[in-house]
C-alpha cells in the first residue's frame, strides 16, 4: 500500500513536471512579449525569450528590474501603472496601450493585455505586450494622407465654385448681348440650371466632401430662393418652399433639384399673365420609403395636351429624363392651377 502511494506521488510529480515543461516551452515560444510581475512591488519575476530579443536585456538584467524601468515615464500619466495593476488584481485582467523602452533608451508603442495568474505560492500579473510601431506608423501616414486630401479638396472646392461663377457671368453677359428673345430665354434657362448645380455644390463644405448625402429640403429651399431678386423676375409670382429635412444621396439630389428648377421656371414664365400676382409653392415630404416633391402654382392652369411640354421644349424633355433616372413617377393636376407631383424611392 505504501509502495503504491509512493509510486502515485512519483507519477504525479513527473506529470506535473511534464506539464510545467510544456507550459514553459509555450511561454518561451510565444511571439508576444510576456512579462510576469509581482503586483506588490512591481518587480519583474520572469520573462520569455521574445521579451529579451525585443528589449535587448539579458534574463539576469530583466529580473533585477521593476516594470517601471521599462515604461517611458514621459509618455505615461502619473499613477497609471498603479491603476492598471490594481485593475488587473481586482478584475483579473486589464488591457491598455503604453510606451515601452528598449535597453538603449529608444521607445516604442505597445499594446498590453494583463491578467492575474498563479506564480509559485503567490498571485502575479502576467502581461502580454506587442510592439505596434508598424500599426501606429501606418495610422500616422493615413492621417497625414487624409489631411493632404482635405487640403486638395478645399482647393478643388474653391476652383469649382470660381469656375461655376465664371460660367454664370459669361452666360449673363451673352444673355444681355443677344438680340434674340429665344436666345435670351435659352441662355437664361441654362444659367438657372448651372446655378441649381452650383447651389448644391456650395452646400458641400470642404470638410464634408466625403459625405454621401445632403439635406434635400435645404437644397430645394436654396433652389426656390434663386428665383427671388432676379431682374427678369421682378413683379412676377413669389416662389416659396415648405420642405422637411430629408437626407438624400448627391446624385439623386442633383436630379431632383434640376427637375424642380425646370418646373418652377415653367410656372413663373407661363402660368401667369405678365405682371400678375401669384404664388408658386415647392413642397417636400418624406413618406416612408418614398420622397414626394410638389411644385404647385395658382395660375391659369396647364392647357390640355401640354403635359409633355411645348413643342421643342428641352426643359420638359430634361424633366422626363431625370425622372426616369430617379426611377420615379411624375403626375400633373390642373385643379386650381397646375400641380406637378414627383415621387421616387429614397
């Protein structure tokens, strides 16, 4: 019986030694920096080979140090080491970023994961650290690239705004010089279309160039305001806008804005007698999966058969094309004036 007990103890000891050997081999071969620290005095109890290779110390030198000797003091808030050690001891683990130093004094950013472990007859803190210099450098380069991109976009923004302003000025000059009323009207319509697109672009601040959508309601309000204060529009109907905030992607916002511009232009020019008072209303409502835009006037109404526009009208042809691009539906009502209703999916 006694011999059997001794045999069992010997077998158990050998099994334990085998397990310890396996864990030791695993400890030594892990590529992360593994450091075992006494939480009481923060002395280093053990390290693996990766730690020695990275930091440049010998094992004897390492176990003579405290964890404070490896941390760059200028890069760590006062008391941070104490807080992290207490957190690991209280909760069993703590994760944080820090800055460690090599033996030659050079520093490197490290990602650290710690947890409480048994070490002999005491509880210790096992820290697994990883040099993240490559990741930090990649992030720095990315941030620099983003700043450069932002500067380029600001420059592009100003150039586009200036170019559109130049185009509008040239169209205005040609419109005034042209002796043909038809040419003046065509140039005026073209100027309004350019102004509609310019007003959208002007809403895109340089810091927002990466944004995928804008507020369609605010944009249509800008389009409506563009009909006020124009010399050719003095004494003509007022254009007002009641538009709820509606985020929409840029491509469809441009299409919708151009449609509204054409419909309002038609109403202002053709729905009222010269100098007659009246109102053109632009309404925007988001109804579930659909966006609804109405352009209504209280003028004389659209003559029968004019839903397709006047013969040769490029404006209504553009409206139909843009409606198709939006995968929308455009309907017209003649009750109490003319009301165009555009519906398209959000």
